[in-house]
């Protein structure tokens, strides 16, 4: 069983992302949610790339729509180390279970770990508090 805890913060706007006024965009791995008109449109990840740089890349697609963002940092995991594959599996399970409109991968099937458990804390809405890989297989 691999358990991952993600601490979510949000609703940040474009100005917050561009200036990093709250100083929270430096984490090297985690996840983000993009909202347009309060609707979740995309879930993504960072791995060895800070949130600020990754979200700036996403702004190319969304800046006209005045998006808001939530960021989630992995705060604890039972895995020996946080690998790209683990981050990919978590992202894929979140996408599969929520089906954001602008994601394409992981919407039809979840091919990640069946023994993965995700616990969301903080401002994680509209996600559920917990997800398990076995729910998607």
C-alpha cells in the first residue's frame, strides 16, 4: 500500500501566480487545479519544477479566462522516495476520478497503482478527501 498526503491551498489568481506574493510556489513536486468561472477545468502536476514556472506555462492557455488556481504539495508519503512514476500515478488517479474538461490523459482508464491511497487536506474542494486506486480499476 502506497499512501500519499497532499496539502491543498488556493484560490490564487493571475497576480498571485505572476508575483508569488505568498511565497508558496517553490515546491519541487505537487499538483495544481485550474478553475474557470469556479469550474475545475484541469488537474496537473509538477515534478522537479516549481509551481510558479509550471503555472506560468499554463497561463498561455488560460490567461484570457481569468483562471484561479489551487496548489497541492505532497507533505507525506509511505513510498521510500517520491518518484516521477508516483507523481504520475497520483495525477492520473485525480484526473480519472474528477474528469476535468481540459485534461485528455487518464480520463478513459486508470493504469496506475491499484494500491495507491490519496488523502487530501486543506482547501481540496472539489476533490474528495480520499481516493484509492482500487476504486478506479
